[in-house]
C-alpha cells in the first residue's frame, strides 16, 4: 500500500468511529434521540408555516409597487428561504424555552441544528453578492461545508483528509483542500473587487470635470487592476507560487501574441482612442455607409447606434486606420448644404431671400448662425443655388431636418410663384417629314 494513503485511511477510520458512536447513542431511548425527533418535527412545522404564508407574502410583495427594485429583490430572496427562516425562528424559540425549564444539555442538538440553519441562511444571503452563477455556487457550497464542519467540530479531520488527496509536482503540492480554499478566497476577493469597482465607477461617471472618454478609460483600468489584484492575491493567499506562473504566462503571451494580433491591435487601438479623445460616447460619426452615434466604447469594439435602431460593433482598429467623420468632435455645430434650382424667369434676389426665410422657419435650424443662399451656377434649364444652414443636434438625425427644409422651400416657392424647372424635350418635325404611326395592338 502506498504510504501516502495511510494517513487518509486513518482519518477515514477516525471519522467512521465518531459517526458509529453517535449512531449507537441514537439506538437507545434518551434525550439525544428525543432531540432528533424534535428537530424533525420542527422541520415539518416549518414546512407547514411556509405553505401557509408563502402565497400571502408573495401577494403582499406584488402590492408594493412603490418600493425600489433592490428592496423588492431582497424580499423575493427572503421569500424563497421562508421555510429555512421559519425553522430558525421555531428552533431558537424552543431552545430558549428549554434552557429556561430544563438542563442545557437536553437542547444541545436542537441548538446545533438552529446554529447550522442560521449559518446556512447567512451564507446563502451573502453569496448573492457574487454575480457569476458558477462562482456563486462554488462559494456557497464551500462555505456551507466549512460552517457545517466547523460547528460539528471536525474541521481538523476534514482538512487533513482533503489535504491528503493531492498531487505532487516536484516541490509543488496541489491538494483538494488547496483548490477549495483557492475557489472560496478568490470568489470572495472578486466579489469585493466588483463592489469597489461598481462604487468607484458610479462616482467617476458622475464627475463632470473628467471628459467622457477619460471616464471610460479610468473605469476600465480600475476594473482590470482590481480584478487582477484579486486573482493574484487569492492565489498567493492559498500558497500558490506565482514565480512559475509568471514565467509560464510570459511564454503563453508570446505564443498568443502571434495568433491574436487582431485582438491585441483592437485592444491597443481602444486605449489610443480613449487617450487622444478622438471619439467619445454621444459623438455622431460616419464611417463608410454607417452613420450613427457612439453608444459605448468597449475594449475591442465601439458600439454605434444608427437612426433605424441598428447597433454596429465596429472594431477599434477600423476607427484608427480608416477615415472617420466625427460630426461633434470639437463642438456640436453641424452645417448642412441643400442644392436646388429655379427657373431663369425668377428673380434670383427674391429666390435667395425666400430660401433663407423658409430655412429660418424650421425649428432645428439655428437663428444664431443664419442660413445663407448663393448662386453656384447656370444650368441647362435652371439657375442653381446652394442653401447652407446650421444645427446643434445631429443625434436627432440629418435626413429629417433636410426633408423639413426642402418641404419649407416647396411651400414658400408655391406661395411666391417661384417655379422649379425640370428637363423637357421638344420634338420638331422638319418640312417634308412623314409621320408613321404603329398600332400597338398588332
């Protein structure tokens, strides 16, 4: 037999002896057996209480329409644990009564069951702070097992047993106990890092003294630093040697650098965008055929929402290497140009005045920067004009404001007798020409 398995067998035999002796004590009538029966009875009574109150409490929560979402969510979490809460209340009440009227030893097992139930409830509620489902499950079960072993007084035996299940890599000792500690400690540190990151990010996003792009950069750097610190602190806390991990990560990084060039390029481009403030959340940009406003800046891509509700995820590298039109980079003023033509019989001085007045009548056109109208050429059948005007809200759309100005021009021209020519063709028959008609029905 392997010498490493002998301590494990000895610990298993010791635990089995303790369980056998406790089981033997339950085969004879006495207060231990009575307390087990009382605990089972309390469990049944708690189930009845949960069945009775669950529907009433759920309807009561539904009527609390004015409560904040956080309070309603907390109420639902407690409602799901109504049976456990009822058992805790009944058990501690009975323990208090029994300790007043009889010996404390006669309520020892009931108090132990109440203590374990209280610890399980607190662990379950605290684990709700961990958002990741898998990590939350690992933390919950790990803490449940630990508090159970702790209050049963067999933590040393259980720790020795778990530490005996291990693999040895040279001087590195990796046991099941180490893995459990790493999962629980890392989960707790990640939860703390998430809470700090959320609180700090909320304060940073509301700071008007920092530009929007710098807010995004600071939040992302803070998140990476906190989560990275939590990971390495968790590994260090349970005894992992990070020296070898650093060498291994360096070798892996070199290999991944060749295979993930585009990903790394997008990450670096995202940092450059945040630092040079070329675009920021809320800016209106045009990239190729895509026109919309910046919804969010990600580590790998930028989210651009168009007027028709489509959300484009544009890689950061494209925003660095391609020509991007930022309609609101340095200020919110945007100038739009409209081209139109009128008949040669219309007075161009009057046409210009009418066009400027029509543009001024559109709500979104700025009066502080008055529209202007100029002749740009003499066409084959019309005098060509350009009408220029300014707006400050490109996020509200450009096509709609152009359409509103065109419609105002149409109404103004009809009201003042200004004609908009269109191409016409005149056919002249020379003398002696013959006209031949064709019956289309043939």
